[in-house]
C-alpha cells in the first residue's frame, strides 16, 4: 500500500512538471511564430531549444529525476505483486 501512495505522489509530481513544461514550450513556440497553435515542427524546434537552455537546467533535472523515480516505483510495484 505504501508503494502505491509513493507511486501516486510521484505521478502527481510528474504530471505537474510535464504540464508546466508542455505549456511553457507551447507559449514559447506561439511567441516565436505569432501563431496561436504552432505546428509540430515548431514544437520540436522549441523542445531542442529547451533541452539546450542553461536557464532550464533545474526544471529539466527535476523532470528527469521524477520520471526515473516513477519508473523505479512502477517496477518495484510490479515486482511486489504476487
């Protein structure tokens, strides 16, 4: 039961970080192009820029760590099942 609670908390943290990142990338792409809904190629260009941006190192690291924790907890939960 404790694993489920930890996994749930990790998922909530991951979802919050991922939505923050996706909304940030959409806003940057919209600002760059002037289009309200930029296309997928523009979005991929923004992902490349975000991955290289030194100012986003903290959020990238947090998202990576929470993703790894979520994967680990999922594996631990699967291993604990009878």
